[in-house]
C-alpha cells in the first residue's frame, strides 16, 4: 500500500509541538521586553542625574555652595528650563511624563575605603514637603534603580537601623 500525505495523529502532533514552542517563545520574549523597559528607565534617570552634575559643574555659584554644604538640590524645572534635560521626559516603564517637581540631590558620599565621591538621587518634592507621608521621597538612586530606601536623601533619626545595603529605611528618616 502506497501512502501519500500525513495521518491525523501526525498533524495533531505537529500542531501541539508548534504551540508549545510558540508559547515558550512568547514567555521568553515577554521577559526580555520587561528587562529592556527597566534598563531604559535606569538610563533615563541616570541621564537626568548627569545633567544635574553638568549643570553644577558649569555654574560657579552653585559649585561654590556645593563645596561649602557638601550637598545641593537642583529642581527638574530648572534643568528642563536650561536644556540640561529634555522637557518632555517620559518614564519608559509607566509611560508617565516625569514631573518637573522632582529634585535631583547631589551630595558627597563615602566609598568602602572612606574616600569621598559625588553621588546623586532623584527625589519627589511633593513627598518631601508632606510631613504626614510615610512614603519614601526617593524616586531612584544613583544607579537609576527605584527602591524603598532613602538613597542617602535624609538625615537618619537617632538610633535608626540600617538595612543590609547600608541605607536607612524611610520610616527612620528625617527629611531635610
């Protein structure tokens, strides 16, 4: 007997295998898209912080104040108005426009060896001004990562405990 074509079982088997491969590919590519969005978010906030550092470097009065106080707060509206960052920035993850009421805090921090270096974080001004809020004012730290910690944006309360990465929990912060 000469057989031409495929049996129904063979066709069903091919369809099942194709659907398994397709489903696993979609799951894998979905995770890649999430990782890309998170990386884009980190890069967006890092560029904001670099713009603030450049603004500080090019402004002698601000640089003198920074050297004296060891910290400086620069409003996003000022960075946007002077074209150090785009006035139409968008958070790649939430797709929301980055508000002009955010503040970039530049400050002197110490590395593991006790050497000084300039660090930064982005803060939400509305939370900083709200004394009743229990939410952290830190939007992102110097690595562009969003977290629940202060990113050195606070003066710790007396007897505040530090977490495993050396930062103070938001509930132990006295915001400046």
